[in-house]
C-alpha cells in the first residue's frame, strides 16, 4: 500500500469512528455531568497510551521548551473544547449543532493554518469548503434552522462555536510539536493533561460530579463510555494527529464533511430514521467536497 493510500484509509477509519461518536456522547452526557464524563474518559485514555508506550520502551520525556505549548494544546483541544461544547450541545438540537460544527471546523482549521503560516489558501480549497457547507445546509438546514433561537439556544450555539474554534486552534498549534515528538506521544500527553484539567475543574465545581464519582452510571452510559474511550480517544485521536502531521490541519479537517453522513446513516439503521431526497443530495455534495479537498495538486 502506498503512503497516500494508507493515509486515505486512515482518514476513512477516523471518519467512521468520529461519525459514530455523537450517539455515544449523547447517551453518556445525558446521565453523567459532561466535564466529569469527559475528564475520566480522556485521563484513562492518556494513562493507557502512556502505559503502552512505557511497555514498548518508548521515550515519553518532553523538552522543557515544549511544555508550555503542550499545556496550551491540551487545554484547547480537550479541556476547553470538551467542557464548553458538551454543555452547548445540551441546549441546541443535534441537527443545528451538526450544522455549526461541521461547517465551522474545516473553515476554522484552514483559517488558523493560514494565519499561522502552516497552510496556503488555494482556489480548490475554497471550492471544497463552499461545496461542503452547501451539502451540510442541504442535509441539516431545513430540519435544524426553523424559527428563532431563544436565549438558552443562543448560549448553546455559542458553546458549540467556542468549542469548535478552540479545538481547531489547538490542532494547528500542535503541528510544530510533532517535529520533535511522535504523533502517538502528542496524543498520549494531550489526552492525559487535558483529562486531568477537566477533572481538576469538575470534581470541586461541577454540579453532580460528586454523585458521578460513585460510577453507578448504568449500562447504556458505560457502553457509550467504552466506545468513546477505545475507538474514539485511543484510535481516532492518534489517526488525527498522524494526518495533521502529514496533511496539515486544513486538509485533515475535511472529516467534518464526511462524519455527518455517517451520523445520518446510523440514525437510519439504528433508530429507524428516514432519509429523503434532500438528505441524499446533501450527502452526495459533501462527499464530492471531501473528495475535492483530498485530491493532490
């Protein structure tokens, strides 16, 4: 398998994993406070990766000059993103949240990448992003954006936007780290540090965290936790860092045009939801957008 074919295969796996995350996240954070739920998940993921790397004899030391950037990336990508976005998702419909995050992620990744000198904007990228946004609006817009937003919904929208921007900025800032550190090492330390930040804030301050520490969550929440931990935090995150290193944040961010399609298909097969002609058209447009953005040259 050529390096390009391998990268595209990894991209497909990442999209499949992260396209399935929404259902699990909705179930888990509906029972457990989002900060504590995410903090436990990311901390355990970091510890498991750390133990795996130690068992394989890999070096986990970090140069002193990189510690500040590593802490900032951990805060942006895990701590701030998980807390604000998960609470925001409690206040808006899943369709509206999908429109916001899916449309904003690749645009903000590319924008931060261009602003920080990591990306060069091209006409092909612009067309791909425009097509992707059109596809998302076609797929989710008529169902999600209906009527005005009340103050709580506006607050939820703000949480989704801030979380998305935080994750995108952290993704761009983490790329220089991988000139000196392996992607798996960056994923390990980012997961662990971000998870500990979440727990440090959640345990003393988040309502319901004390009760959640009994870990009597019920089997649906535990199943969602295990899915989010193993394929999501361990598998998908490492793949993401590898692709950010090899492709850059803007190109990797086109996953946001593919994962909503997977979410819709899961709804069809798992929940019996229906897909009409507009849904099918939106999926097709997003696939064309992702294919255009992933092309070479």
